[in-house]
């Protein structure tokens, strides 16, 4: 999660909402990225989506089984959908997102038993630090 926080800080330094993600398989980092929606003019430029794209391209497979995704903020609907389709094994996230969180907060997509893919979820890892990055970013913008 420390490396995901580092990616979030880099995103913030570039004027992006400070969210970072890291994808790991068997202890090896497949990809790391921060948000890049603003500078890339890309509504799908969330850290999670960027990491999935980088890793899938790197292993030449759109499925990413046996992987763990670390992300500093609870994923939104778009991101949790991509996580499920990519067959990520485990999701670890820091801060909850009561406004758009689609794993547990607003929509429980991450635990919906109707999907054929079951996702292991761990929340609240480095929650304070992850949340503080977001609070400081938006405080500075006001």
C-alpha cells in the first residue's frame, strides 16, 4: 500500500486527484499508477484502470488471475466492474468513498454474490493516510 500512496502523491503533484494503485502477483509488481483523468483528458483514467491496462498489456492477457490490487481509495462503479472482469483475486483499499464507493460504501458490487467471480476484499489499510491525502488535496483547491 505504501507504493500505492506514493503513486497517489505523484498524481496530486501533477494536479490530479490523489489516488494511486499497484498490482502485484507472486510478490512481483506488475504495474503502478496514479489518477490521470485531468491531464490525459480521459474519464477512464482512474489509477485502477490504468494499472489494469498496463499489466494486461505487459502479460498479454486481459485476465489477471492470482493478482492483488492495492488502491488508496475504494473503487467506483467503473473500476470495480473492470476489476471483476479482469478476474483480480484480491482487492486491498485504504480510504472508503461514501460518495462513489462501489465496493461497500454506496454500492456493494464487490461482495455481490450474483457474479461468477468472487473477489477477496480487505479495506481500511493505511486508511488515515490515504484519506488525509484526499482531504488536503481538496482543501487546497477550495
